[in-house]
C-alpha cells in the first residue's frame, strides 16, 4: 500500500547514508523502522490498558505462589 511521509532533511540524510553504506534501499529501512516501531507502540498501549484495568480493580495481581499453584494440574 503506497504511503507518503515527510521527513526532515536530517532524517532523510541519515537514511540515505545508511542505505548507501549497507547497500539496502531506503524503503527497506523505512519498513524495518515502522514494523519495529509499531510493535513498540502496540506493546506500550497494551501495557497501558492492562495497568488501567489494574487501577480499576478489574484485574488481579497474583503472587508467584498463586501463579505457580494455578499451573499445577
């Protein structure tokens, strides 16, 4: 899916230098950066949601004993 993004001249230059030095395309690195960044953002928001559920008392924190006891079957 084609998407356009405006980059600062500094970021554009850094990306161009990296591409030249490694022989990979700028598009390759942009995909890598977006994929990794998206994973980080997803992790952040999932963690924030979990913390909010804890604050509201919707989730319970287990001690390690409770956790492992629940694993025995």
